[in-house]
């Protein structure tokens, strides 16, 4: 790595770290002010408050990263320009593109790291964060908070479950009906049970107090009541715990599998597909903003309006984020196709950034 590359990269990363630390501090203070009434009202333990903010930090880092990258790009070039360091580099034979390449490459690497953090860190911290907030601070009952009602689920063995009430903490169901279909999707058996519970030692479901309807091909129906029965079903407790899961608590692979299950059950998955594409497009907002911010800061430097250029760049960044999240909202509402909702602003500003970059003379 040559001296110019190392120097520019160091200046950019140093400013990015400072901006990120400032953003996290501001977000934590704002979060504390917003939540302090709940902490006092619910008499939350100091340990739970500390854990809440500890698990909140990764989410805040991801939230503030795009604007942090934009500010770091603009400020690093402005400071280099004010110290006439860009002029010195140009005098030594370095082109403008050579100077800004380390910043753009670092932004791309950070965007990739953003995606990895979204995949492997954020879902886990969000689950812990929601548990601490709802169970340990808000004092909701674990059973009351996590119960799922009126579940429709279609399993791999062509069985449709209708569950009036499911408790995922105890793996118990109440008032459940199973519809068994054959290969031609013809109803062959219906099982109604007042209670179904998972027996972990036997790895199977126990059905209690129910009625079985057998549907023959000639149209006759036979009924059979039971007190306790075991039926061969392929589903396990974790298959039902996916129902109603927050996309923020899933990584890309989990969300894709969840969408497949929901589609099998005949549920509209438009909003989930938007979130699926958003998990890929969101990390690259940082790179796109850097691509727009770098040439804009250079153009403003040449025109003499440094302050105006910085202000305009920040306004563009804020406008971009508004457009990006409005697009996601329109996608959730079904007003835009999921791919357009998640990638439209990225594509638009990426084209604008490339155009501005082409106007910068090397």
C-alpha cells in the first residue's frame, strides 16, 4: 500500500470513528431520555437497564452508519483540501481518482461488514433486546407475550393445522384441528383435540380429548372419539414458533425460509419479501452515499463554496434516506414491487454518483 493511499485511508477511518462515536453517544442519550419514564415506573434493575443499552448499541451503529460514512467522506476531503494536501498530492503525480479510491474501497468493505453484522449479530441482539424490554423491564408475562393465537400452518406431510391458541414456551396447543389430505388434496381425515402438548422425552405430540372424522371415498363419514392418542405428524415445536416472527429478528436465510412457509400456507408475503430485499440493499446505502458525497465535496471545493457544498451534501444524504425508507414503506403497502421498493433509491443515487464522479477531472 503506497504512502498516499495509507494517508488518505487513515484520515477517512479516523474521522469515521469519531463521527460514529458521536452519533452513538447522541442516540444513546436520546434513547435514555425516551425510556427513563418506563425505567422508573417499572422499577427496572440497573443490570437490566445496562443490558438493554448494551444490546441496543449494534442496532444504533447500523442505523447511524450511512450518515456517518457520508460525513467522514466529506470531512476527510475538506480537511485535506484546506491543508493544501490534495494540491501537494496532485503535484506529486497522484490523480484525483487515485486520492478518492481508498475512501470508496473502504466504504465498500464497510458495506460488506454491515451485511455480515446484519446477518449474524443484529438478529440475536434484537431478540435479546426485545426480551429484556418486554419481559424484564415492562414485566409482561412470558406466556402472555409469546403466545400465538389462531395459527394456520401447512406441514410437509400435507397436513393443515388450525390452532386456536399456542404457547411456545410450554409447547402446548388448545382447541386445535388437523386436516389430513391425500396426494390429490382430498380431505381424508380430520382430527379435533382440546389439548395437544409436546412430549420431549418421546419426541412426539400427545393429543387429548378429541374426535376423529374419517372421510371415505364413497362419501361416508366415520367418527371416533379418544381421550389420549398419538398421531404420526412431521412437525416439531420449532416449526410453529416461526409463526409471527419479527423480520428484524431473522437473518436473510431464516426470513427466506419463513416466506416459503407462509406462501405454503396461502399467506400474502409481500411485506416480508420487501424486508428480504431490504436486508441486502440496506448495507449498501453507506457505499452509495459515499459515492455521492465524494465527488460532491470535490466539486464544491473547486467552486469555492465549501460550507455550501457540505450542507448540500448532507441534505442530499438526508433526502436519500427519506426516499429509501419511503420506498420500503410503499413496498410494504403493496404500492411498489418489492425489488423496486428496496433497490430503486440505491439504483437512482448510484447512477447519480457515477455521473458526478465522471465530472471530476482526474
